[in-house]
C-alpha cells in the first residue's frame, strides 16, 4: 500500500513541476506578503529572493537551508554573478518560513531533469516533496543545481535587467551603451555612472523579464571562484546561534524519554520523584514519552532520571538485528519481488554451460546520522498563537506539522528557522518527532519551553539508514566479460530510480523485496546509494578477480568508450597511481558510483595491522559534477562525505535487541576521529559540459566499497558485511 | 552558596546547584552559548573550554570544581581589542567549519595544544585532537593547526 501511494504522489509532483509550480515572478499575494516581511525602509525588493538597499547592500534570501554544506554562500555567488554585484556588499539570509518563500525550484529542477516522469528522480525525496507542499525542502543535493541554476541566477539577471533599464532612463542613454560591475551602472561615453543603491527603488517598480539572458561561463567572475564562506566568521568565535542556543525571557528547559521500543506507548509513570527534584516544574505525559520541564537542562535531566516510566513494546519484543537479516534472506529466497527492473534474460546466461558463475551476499546495518547538535526546539503558545524556534531541513513543513500537533491553523504558527549543527538527512520534518512533541508541550505550558533531546535519546530514536541485505549473482562469459548480473536486495524502499547501474552488461536484473520493521527508515546522506554502491562496487571487484583481471581494467571494459564514467575512471587511475606498486602490506581498492547527477570515483589505500585493525592511508577522489560553483566548498563536501563513509564502513552500527536500540552514545556508536582520518584525501574535479550535479551527497557512496576492496587487495579477505570493525579478528593476515 | 570564579576575565558567582555541569551554568546562567552540548558524557568534546588554561570537557565538570578557577570559553579568546586569536584566524583562512557546531570545542582544544607544544607534529595533533566532527572537517583542522604554527602542510 505504501509503495503504491508513493507512486501516485510522484505522478502528482511531476505534473505540478511541469505546469503549476514553475518559477514565475511575483505571481500572487503570497509573494507580496512574503516581501512585506523582509523589505525595510530604504530597501527595494526584486522578487522575494533579492533586495537592494540604498547603501548598496544586496541581500539574498535562500529557500533552502545551509546546515554546513556551504550552499548559502554558493547561492549568493550565483545571484551576485548575474547581478554584477559587489561581493563585499552581498549578504545571504535564510528565507522566512512563509508560503511566499516556498522552494518551487527544487520541484521544477527534478521535473526538468526527468523530462516528466523520468527514471532518475529520487522517489523517496519526491514523495517527501509531494506530501509537504508548499515546502522549503533541502535535500537530494539540489540547492545549487536547481535553486541556484534555476532561481538564483535568473533572479540576479532579472534584477540587473531592470537596473539597466532604469539607469538608461535616468542617464538618457541606450541600454546597449551601459555596462555593469560591482553594483555600479556606467555609461562610458558620458563618463557618468549610477550606484545600484540609488536606482534600486525605481528599478524595482519595473516589470521583471521572465527569461533574462544568463551569462556564458567565459564571463563568470564569481562562479567557479574559491570564495570564502560567509558564515564561517560566526562559527569560529562562538557567536553563531543554533537551535539549541535559543534563550527567551521566562523560558523553561525540558528533556524527554521516549518508549525504548519504537511504536511503544507510555503506560504509566509516577511523576512525584521528578517533581521533588529542585528546579523541576512540570511533568508532561505524551502518548509515547514522558517529558520533564525545569528551570534548566540539568534539573530537567535529573528529574527525568528519577522516573521509572512503564512503556509497552507494541508487540515488537521479538525483533532483533540478526533476526532481521534472517527474515530478509527468507523473503528473498521465497522469490516474490516487489519491484523488478533490468533488461535481457539473466537466466539464459546463468544456465549457459560455459558461464563462470559468481555469487555473493552482502549486508549493511542500520546507520545513525549522529549530527553533532542533538534535537532542540523551542515553542511558546500564547492566545492561540504558537511561535517556534528550530533548525530543520524544511521550515515550512515544520509550521504545518506543528500546527497539526497543536490543533492550530498554520497561519497561527510562526517558525523562526535557525542554523543547524549538522543534519545529513535527519532533519526532514516528517521524521522529526520533536516537532509534534514540542508543539504539544507548549500548549500545556504558560512559558516558552526549549525541549532538548539527550544524546542517548538522539541515538536510540533515529530515522536510520535502513538495515538492508542483497544477494548478487553474475555470469562471466568465455570472453571474460560480464554476461549477466542480478542484484536482489531487501529493504523498505525501492532504490531503482535513484541508483543508476552504469556498466554495460547484456542481461541485468534488479529485484527489490520490500521488508519493513518498526523503524522509520530515513534518508541518510546519499540515501540508497550508500548500500547499493557498496553492493555493486564490491561485487564488480569480486567479478574482476574471478575473471583474473585488474579491477580498473575490468570496470573500464564495461563502460562505454568516451563516456563521462570512463573519463572519471581513467583520471582516477592516473591520479591514484593505480598502476604503481603500493607500499608493503598496503592494498588499493577502487569504486565508481553515480548519484544525484554526479559521478565520483575513489581509490582507497588501506592496510590491516597485526591486531586485525584496518588503517586507511590515502584516498583519491575524482569527481564529475559538470561544473563547480565554489571549489573550496566542493572539496570540503567530497572530503567530508569520504570521512563519513569511512566512519560508517569501519565502525557504525545500530542494532535492535528485543525491539529496542542497543546503542546509546558515542561510546558504543563510534564516529571516526581525526587520528583515524587518512593524512591525504586528494580531491580532483573534472570539468564537463554536463548538467550540474549535486555535491553534498555523492562523495559518500564510493568510499565504503573502495575500502573493502582495498582490504581484499591487502589481505585476501573479502568484506561483505558492514561494519568492518566486528570482523577485525578475521582480518588478521 | 554561589561559586565564585573568573570567566573570560570577569568575576562571576555561579548560582546553579553545585553538581550542575559547568557547561549548563555557562550556557544557561551566563548566556555563553559558544560551548556546545553534544553528548553529556565527555565523549565528543563539543563543550571544550579552558579551566586555568587547560582543556576541560565542561559537560562533566561540576560547578563546584570551578571555585576560584579562571575559565575561558570561545567567546573569551579574542583579544581585548576584539582581534581574533591566531588559531581562530587560521580556522578562517583554512575555511575549516562546515556545520560549525563542534568548532568552538575544536578551536579550544587546538589553542591548548599549541600553548603546550608550540609547533605540534602531525602525530601530536592526532593524539591531542580527539573531538568529534561529523561533517569530516579533520583535514582542514590539521591544516589550520599547521598554519597557526607557521608549519607547512604535508
């Protein structure tokens, strides 16, 4: 049922994207109301997204959030590029959570890319989009390639167009004789010039062109430059205010304990022990949680720890991680796939008498996002109005969800979006229990209340990357090439639309078997491409070795000659020194994964010490994302993705026991530290004329399989189950 | 009984109960929110501050132990003239932060490391910098520490 509903919603989005929600100029009251909230005295608004003040300061409003990926700076670069703005006068702010600031560009972007209902739309993302319209979603590595390319550049160019028109009128000179640079319109012939700030108010009265001409890349002076991020100064002096930093007069602080088994309910709790703790003011019982409200966090936590609530297990007491893998195996072996894709008849090749058959089974556990800032949300209810302070990946949807939980109209809910201490997919409002918890709590309290999740609650109640398993089977023909490839995978979501299979194989089959648990599987940075990349890129390495071929040459032979993929692979081999002999004990492993429109190849150099512990010495990455807006940011995103992927592959695992999550903090959910980070992570971008791809996520998928392949090269031991940590002994050479 | 201490050069008297972790007293009593709550068990280092010049993970350091101590938070690193500390400056030049949440603690840890060792070697950096960064800014943290100590990157 769930799947069918998703398909329906997907169709609805494609239609909407093509027609109704295209990026048009101020086409309604919503945008006018939106601008009224941001345009102050001496400021002129050119669409809700850009305003120019009389002192020449240019402010860009971003409909997407920046939770560390640097997108706000890059979006400002793109608008400022087309505007010919003075970069030192450019500011960027998060757009208010109002429908007039909704992110229509993401919808148009996905629709454009797909040409309607194509095969490359991340379905899981679009269903989120559909459910939450109007929304301000950040996801799918879409900020720059869609919001930037579609909305920001067009906005900047349109504003420049009317500034030129206005200047032409005031200078009594044709537009063709005017030039723009650094917030100034110049008429060289007469030697006169006008500042944007002095003509902005009049220019903003003119009607904006719907299809302004955009610059050719040769004319760029900001796009492609390593511009310093605008948000960094506030992040080195402690002044940046995150959701958890909110302070309001009379505010109380609360913390929560949820049912240890997801879907369990609070059966009973004696509130007295908490109320006896100094500073505790209130205990609130919700359906599946108990909350203690106090003067400060420590008092609330002490109050909570004094309680002995009873929770039900919702019938999940038999659920544990090994049993999930067993059930997944049984489901797959029963053979009734939920979804099938591919081409040709794999069975013909599997049954061919001269075929070399290779089979392998892979498993990956639940993985937690582990954003550094635990959830924190502040809400205040007064006279039927609810005010909220929080950082989420879609502020408009926060408003909607909070309104529903509080029994109010969205118009009576005001959301103040704040910056976030990470997210990585954890902050999609639809998976954020804290929104409803906090909104309901506020309705019962006379004060503003900041609800903070402890790290333990954060770890135990995540929206994890799914626990998933796969069986892969291939036939290698007499010519040494792959004749047939089948991937059978078991997890909740169908990955077909977001994980392209790029190797040329005569017969392919991808079968998805739907398996659900009581967990709310969530999108984790690069979503299904993490596990699908691990399956496919580990298995092709196995096939190369089975065929007695070099893993690079083997991959290359199965990629179209002259393709972007082959170009990335060749550059990767060259830059990583693939053909050279690695240091003694060190193995090299390779992987190539396309996700979110970007192709990333990586080579990992790793060894395993005498105690069986793996060490990563070097990572080389080659990236084709079309073009790069900010190379400094781009490098940071790929490096960060690699480190996160290595961390996940080496040691991260959420397990269920009796229906509840076992892990609770960084002690038993270890995150890679600086000392374990390879000294060299070399990232190289290949410029291509392809459509711009994403960068926040595509760095993640290749590192895990490249590491596993490197360990095989170093030790001869094949890693087929993550994390690697638990197999350390088995790796002893 | 208030606990007297010096925070960023100012005399203060903490009124929080004495078992309150200093992190919460700094954040909720003094409004110094630069030190962050990450784990509550001294595992991640987001709450790192200096007590008498040395790093302390303030989420497990009770207010009672702060009596008479000199405490510095990220807000107190700037000079009296408002100039950034050289380590903060290096953090900007190396463009370290992504989400930024762990960076106050990372910077405080790096300032202490450099104060103790002058020009730390890569191995000393690895040993001392144990704060967690989920965004994976570690390569640039290394680069910033080398830059702050006038050492060439590897």
